[in-house]
């Protein structure tokens, strides 16, 4: 009889504690509309052995069969590229830059064009100060790709959101321009 009473009491306590936990659990309802929306363009010019003065990106790691002045075949697989690209407010490479896109991309698939990105937008304009940080997969053949905004500094302190990338223009494997539509859902300033 004592064992039955103990088991009943145990299950009663278990039920009461679980309903107590569930009724007091934190519920997060994400903001539907972004708190800030921005559009920038960044321009990447890959070093090809004869364009040192104009290059903003360079292959620093290549597979055994590749080299550092030409992308690896097939699909650039294994290439690690470091970049320091100008950011502009429009799609003109010669517009005044509002900052720099600084980081890396790694071509990470053997059967299609795809890269993994990790970079920051470092702003130096009068309109924006600080940085925005990004990371994520970039399946290059998709018209638009989303990557995560994973933080920031200055005007973008602890920002979180989504950046939609779209290849706006390219010239072979030497130059590409990305349109970056940024939607921030966590804004602290």
C-alpha cells in the first residue's frame, strides 16, 4: 500500500511540476517587420597574376592540382580566397566607397559552384560607423541566396538578421558584384 501511495504521489508531483514549467516557459515571438533595411553592393576583383594594383581578392589556399593565380577545376573546389572589397551604395565600382567587405570565402563543393562565406562589412562613412558580420553557405547558381547576419559593432551593435545576396554582374572569374539586401530583426541602437 505504501508503494502505491508513493508512486501516486510521485506522478502527481511530476504532473504538477511539468505543468508549472510549461506555464512559465519563455515564449519568443520574433518581430515580423525588420527594424532596419539596407542595400549595399560589393565589388570583388580576383588577383590573376597581372592585376595586382586593382585586385581586391586573392587565392591564399589551393588544392594540390590548383594554383594561386587561377581558380581550381572543377567548380573552384578547394580554393580559399581572402578579400578586402569596396562597398558602395550603388552598382558602380567607381562610386565612393562607404566601407569595406573583409573576409574569406571557400569553394566547398566538387559537383557545383558553391562557397562558404565569412565576412564583415566595415563601415567608414559619415552615415554608418561600425561593422556587420555575416556567415553562411552561398550556392552560387541560385539567383538569390540568404546568409545570416550574426552580429555587429557600433551602429549595428549585436545586430541579427538576414542578408539576401544576388550576383549583380560578373566578368569570368576575375570580377563579380554582389547586391546585398540586409534585413535586421534585432537592433539595439
